[in-house]
C-alpha cells in the first residue's frame, strides 16, 4: 500500500516536472467531428516550425510570433480553426485596431506561444485536452478589456455581444470567451486566472502571460503580414476624443429672475405702476382744477355747433387752437367719409326696395352657382397636409426622404401593462441565473397573454372587395429580408423567441433533471445582446433576432423600466411595421387602412376582455379617424346651434304688442331666412374656394359656421332694430297716414251730419245720402289704393334710411374682419391659411347677402307688417277699422295724398344735412306699439309734442335695451367707474404681456386635436410615461457626396482613420450628452459595416465568391469553392472600383451567425444606388444613418430635439465646405446633411 502511494507521488511529481520543463501542452487537432468544437491533441514536447502556408497564416494572424524561422506550439490546422474563430471577433472588434490586436495577443499566446506551458495548465483526457486554466496578469486583462469596452457595433457596443450583457465587466468578458457550451465558440472550456502583476514577479513559481498590449488611443504598428492600424476613433475610444469641451447645441434660455421672480413679471408690474400713477395723477389734477378740454375737442358739424365753438375759441391759446384745428380736421374727414358711404348705401337701398324679388332671385342664383363648386370639393385630414407648409424646411426634408427612400412605415403600436405592477422574484435555477427581482411586465402569465394578442393580430384576415380575395398582415407588412424570409417586421419581446410558444415554454434541465434555465434567462440574454444569432442559455442554437431577421432593441420592446435595468420592466411594446406608399389612394394603402380598421376593432375587444391589463394602442389611421370622428360629431352640434339660433332670432326679432297682434308682430320667416343667409354665406365660401381646388379642412366645418353665425345674427338684429327704432327719419311712419286719415274722416263726418240734419230729415234725405255714398264708392277705392301706395312708399323710405345708417358700419366691420382673415392667410401653415381664406370669404359673402338678400326680405316683411298680415300665413290678416275707408268722404280730395308726401318731404328736408352725423336726432318709430300710440305732428305748431313722442317711442324698446340704457350704461360711464375699468384693463394687459415671453410655447400638442373620449389620449399618455426611448432620427446625406475618395469617406465614417468631425463621430459624441443633445444612441453606419464586411482580414465568411467566377457565395454556403473576395485595401479602404463593385452585394446579403455584417436588413432601404451613365457602373445616391432620440414627452421636447439634430447636421455640412453658412434654411442642396424625424 505504501509502495503504491509512493509510486503515485513519484508519477505526480514526474509529470509536473516533465510538463513544467516542456514548452507545449498541445499540438494539432485529434478530433474534428464538431467543426465548432474540435479537440486538440495533448503534447508535452517542444515547439515546431510551420509549413509555408501555415507561416503565412501566422504572419497575418499572430505577427509577433512570425519572426524568422519561428517555432510554435500549433500546427496549420489549429491556425485555420483559430483564423475562422477570430474572424467572428474581427467583425466585432476590428474597427478598433488596438482592441483586435489585444484580442489576438491573448489568444495567439494561448494557441501558439512556444512557452505556453508556463502559463497554461491543461486537463487531459487520454490524448485530448478537455480544458485549460489560462493564467494572465491583471495588466493584460485590463488592457484588453479597456481597449474594447467602447467599440461600437450597430447602435450598441460590440463587447455586449461578446460578454452577453450590457453591464459587461472584465471577469464576465473572460468567462464568456472561455465557454465551450451554452453558445460559446471556444473548442474547450478556458478558465482564466487573473493574477496581480506585481505578485508573480516576486514568486518564481508563477509565470503568467503578460504583454504591454495596446491602448485604444495608440496606433498598432505594421508587422509581418499584419497591416497594423491607426489609433481607434473617438466613437470607439473616448481617450481619442479631443480634450476640448464638447460643442453642444444651444439650450433654450432660462427665464431671468430677480429675487426668484421672473424679470418680465417685475417689468410688467413696474410698467403698470407707472401708467396707473400717471393716469390717476392726471384725473386728480383734472378734478382739482376742473380742467375742461371740451372746447379743444369740440368740432362743429352744424351752424349752432360752429357758433358755440367760435365762442370758446376766443378763450384758447394759440397752441390750443392749433390742437383744436387738428382734431376738427379729423372729425371733418370722418364725417365726409361717412356722408359719402351713407349716400352710397341709400342709393343701393333704394334699388333693392324697388325690386326685392329680383334681388332675391339673383342672390339665390349666385348661391346656387357658387354651391356648384362642391363638385370639386377636397377634404384634407392628413396631419402632414394640415400642419406643415409645402415650402417649410420640415416639409422639404420629408418630401426628399419620401422620394429617395419611400415614405416611412405605417406604425401600428400597442403598449400593454398589468394593472397589478407588483414585482416578482426569479429564483436561481443554475449558474446562468440568480435570484433577481423582475417587473410585472416580464411575468409569464402576462407574456402568454401578449403572445395570444400578437398571434391574433398576425392572423387577422380581411376580405378585399376589389381583388375578390382575403389578405392578412403578411401581405401588407414590411419584410426586411424578403424574398429569403417572409417574416413581418415586428418589435416585441415575444420576438426574442421568434414568436415560438414552444421555445418560450422550454425549461433547460441538468443531467439530474433539475431546471437550469427558463424564458427569463433567454429574455435577459437577448436584452443584453439583441444581435446574437445563437448562444442562448435556454438553447445554444437559439438567437435573439426576430422571426423577420431584424434585431429587437430592448429599449424599444420594453416599457416602464429604469435606466438599462430591463429586469424591472413593467410593460411591453408591440410594434408592427406596414409598408407605405406615396400614393394615398393606391390599392396597398386601401388594403392597409382596411386591415387597420379590423386591427383596431380586435385590440379594442381584447382590451375589453382583459380588464386586468392597461392597453394603449394606435394605428396609422387613428389620428385621421379621430379628427374625422370629432368633426362628424360636431355636425350635430352645428345643427343644434343653428336651430337654437333660429328659434332665438325668430322669437326676439319681433316686438310684441298684445296677444291679439302676436301673429302679425312675430318675424319667424324673417328670422329663419336670416339664419339661412348666414349658412348660405358659408356654403358660398366653400363652393367659391372649391372652384380654385383649395382643399377644405374639417376645422373649417367645425369653426366657421359658428363664427359667421355670430357675425350674421348681430347684423340681423342691428338692421331690424334700426328699421324699427332708427333715427334721422323725419315723420317717416305709417302712423302719420293713419292719424291723418282719422283726422279728416272725423271732419267729414261732422260736416255730413250738419248737412243731413238741416236739409234732409226724412227718408228721401236718407236715400239721397245713400246714393251719394254709392257715387263716391269708386273714390274710396282709389283712396284705398293711394293709401297702400303710401304705405309701401313709407316702408321703402324707412328701409333706405336704415341701409344708409347701418350699412357703413356693417361694411367697415365686415371689411376689417375679412382683411384680418386675409392677413392670416399669409402664414405658411396650411390649416391656418386655408381656415383664414375660407373665413374671409364667408364674411364677405355674409355681408353681401345681408345687404342684398336680407334687406329685400326685410322690405317684404315690412310691407306684410304694415298691411297687418300674419307671419308665415301670409294670406291671413288682422282686421282693422283703419283699413276700411268707406267712411272717407270726398273732402279727402281737398288734401290729396300727394300733399301728405309733400309735407313728409318738407319735414325731411327741413333738418340740417349734417344731422346725419348727430346722435341726438329725433326719431319716429315703426315699432308695433308706436303704430298705435304715437301721435305725430303735421305742421310746425305740433313740433312741441315731439318730446312726448320720443318718450312713447322709448317705451317700444325691449327689456334688454331698457336695462342697458338705464342701468349698465350709466354705471360704466360714471365718473368713478371709467377710471376703474381703465386700471383693470391696464393690469390685465401688463400681466398678459409679462407672461407672454416665457409662457408662449411654439409647438403643437396632438392631444389637443383629439376628442375628449378618444382612445388616442390614453396612447399619448402612455408614450409620455412608459416608453424609454424616443422616435428614430435619420441623418440623411444627400446625393452628391463622393464616397470613393479617402476624404469623402473620412467625412462620414466613424472607424479608424475617420475625421473627428465626421458625421458618425459627431452623432456618437452627442449621444454621450443625451440630456443636452436629445440623441440617445450612436448612429448605425452602413459605411463602417461595409468596410468590415469587405475586409479580407476580417471574417472569411462574409464577402466570398466562387473560384474562377464573379458569382457571389451565399453567407451560409459551405462550398469549398467559395473563397474570399479579391479585394486589396489601402489603409483599410477599398479602391473606387472595388468600392462600387461589391457594395450592391453587401446590401443584398442577409446577416447571419457566420457574417453578422450583412447589410440587407439594416441598410438596403437606407442606401440608394444610382447608375453612372459615364462609367456604366454604380454610384451612391442619397443615404441615411439612423439613431434614436432620447425620450420626448412635452411638445417643446420635440421642437428642441429637432433643433439639436439640425445643429449637428449643419455643423457637419459646414465642416465639409469649411464655411459658417446656415444649411438648415432654404432648399435642400446636394452633398449636405439634414435630420429627418417622423414625429
């Protein structure tokens, strides 16, 4: 037993000494059945020399060992496998030469170092190496990690893919690089043992691997066949960035404050105080000294006024007299202008009252002609057409983007959260996971419901009538890898499982049937490495790309998490991308909108059935639908408003005397016609602009009817009120005729009785009297006709005076309103411009129709009224003894009706012509009460009765008029109220002016355009509160940039050798300061990925062609005839011929596990290739580089984010042209950069 133990000890020490003294631990590959995990042969001898082919590979891959007749511990087969394995790392790390050089230093030493036995301890099973322990210094490990930690890949970090987590550390990186299972590509398990750099120097038994390595800001020298490289760019190495402070976009200026109070508020308070003190002082002085400035401001418009003014002017100084003359000149001009307008409108009124029916017919014909424009009516509901001017910079950028790359996708998006937001704990299942706290959004039961919803949406089938067939989402969605892959582009955490329920429910178990990994481990793996094509802890063959082949970024698919702690997500986001076209009437758009309507219905029902979830959703058509729904619902509101206004106008337009005369006094017909005229003006405006093909917006339908109704109803009441109670119309009243006739009838009756009593006291006398009455009957008929004509003449005169008095004010009011609206049409915002044009013409037509059509109707209604006919029922009339002139005797002929007209004319002419401008003229009313109660004078002696007449006339006004005249007006015009009103108004003005500079925000909140019960409000709130990334922003390089020259490439790219002011460098630098730049991520660069894809020293499985042909090999082909593309790089860049020759293939190649740099999924849409007619080759046209904004919540954020993006784009363009010009204004020029963002 002792002998056996002794022999074991002897063998153990013999082996230790043997391997310690030997140089190699392996040599060659003994088993290669698994090409990904070959088994190395155990070898305890010295290093060996390589063949010529092997030395070439060594010179390229491990140039530090290719010195002279070098001997190494690896053969050609090991070098080939290492080269293939390193090619995948090269795709991720090669853009930073120092990082990739350190990677090769680390693994070249492990694979081929002639003294590898000093720092590698193998575990041997027979002749095969099962695993190794690799001892290296912390200096080497840190140098490798630090040089690679900032290298970008796509819009993320390359090290995240290698590490398997966003929060990568040195230890995690080495552990993942040493895995041979769980998706690892190491041929065997490598256990990295990192030791202190100083400790081994004092311990001769430890010889860890150590090398100076390369810092990322240092160049890599050229050695052997390795071309080396310059220092890493600022994008991949912050140490390479300039030490100068970053150039950030200007921030909105913060409000200036004094003692914590806004300086504008203080300024407003000071201005208000100064003006108030000045105003108060003036009034106090005026009261103390009884200052009377009436003489200065008085101007004469009549002889009496002139004498009064001359009397006062003797007391004025020369300065005061000059001031008075200036004031009076203005009054004269005003009076003269009013006089001209009054005469014009009187003449117009005279024409209308003579031919009211003709005027009505002409008005109706004009309205019908204008209504014919509805044939050309176009309704605009597209928000882009509503709110962006065609010549605005944003619209020009959108048009350029749409024309070059096609319109942005139609977005269908759902944000789902459990209402129970409690977190849950994920128990440790194995080494790959540990106890961790997860948000409610990652709960399995919740995610199963999300899977159910996503599956239902994808299965929605809709029948399309024009094509006589059904279709589903796959027929209209965006498919990034078609025709190789027909999967729809869907962003959701379910796509990490490729929408595969089986994979989602998979639980990986150990050999002892214990659970090791579940869906949460896979989710975490994918959130940390979304570009992984394999290597999931749940299934090593499973990757994270979606079923469409598109990567799913966790910040886009998850909601309500803090920072990058995706574990705590409390919700998920489902986004479906649907193809879009420029033609809004295309078959595809019709199908998309039809599918979206069914999609909205499905999600709405699903939300109703899952009350434990908070579901916010939208479709591309949602905004238009909701705006249209709101406008449609407003039609009933408009109808109700017009009906109410019709009832109001009809009831209050008349002045009611008694219950007996109510049917005569009412003006239902006139009120109804007046409201129709208002509506007709809106119709005429719409028809008029429709002839000019000016699209109408739903806002016009919602607002203009109310606007014109308010203006029109005011004018209706003003006209009718002036007609009934108007001034400056001398004895122009029907009651005059009635009183005159009553007076002369009484006189004739008295004379007739006297005559009859004296001469005829018998029956014969009575017969004679009867005979005389019969003889005079024709004269009575003539008298009745004359009376009717007189009534008609008096009504017409009153209408003429009404039009003359009110017409100028209505004209000036309508003119000012229409001019204001026409000025509003000068804006470039289409919705405001169109609204202003339609409103202006509606006001114009309203004025014209009320002056012509309504005055004609008022004339007819006045005739009806004085003839005592019923309203509506015009054939019926109220009996009145005054209308029966049987008792009018022949003595009436002694003062014929023409005499009455002469008296009327004399009274009218007797007034001073300038009395038109006086507000104190007497008036005789045509109101209902005045018709029965007023007693008008005929001769000058009766002038004294005018005050009584005016007193009675005042009683005919409505209660509202009485209240305003007797209560409100005296209060407002009182000596104490006027200063108070001025001070309050001044305070409000100063306050409004003070808050305007900081309170006015130039933005458009979409929430304000939605109905209050719209489901879109929930969606907008979810966008603000739950999303953790903003919308994508595309930096577009316009056509004309030269990508074949080194300078042209360096102006754009972000890798090694690129300019520090290049486009990608600027965007990446901005992403570091996301709180100021509003850019949350570096931009994905097709140019840098193309350089990596075409580089022969990179992955050997990317750019490949069949030998002796020019046909490209598929990336997943294992054909032995496939070889690398024969490309020669100068400083890492292809020559112009190769650049354009291989670029189309790069854009056609799908990304995969062998070559993740294939550009079809990410860049095929973003790079437009043009045909060069001169060289018959290919040119790069417009192209873009995509990044993401940070979270945008408030409307101001969207404006500031766009300004910041334009700042960086303009800065890049300025650096290209070495100018300081502003390229963000005016038309888009060739070879420039501009940002485009959909939202």
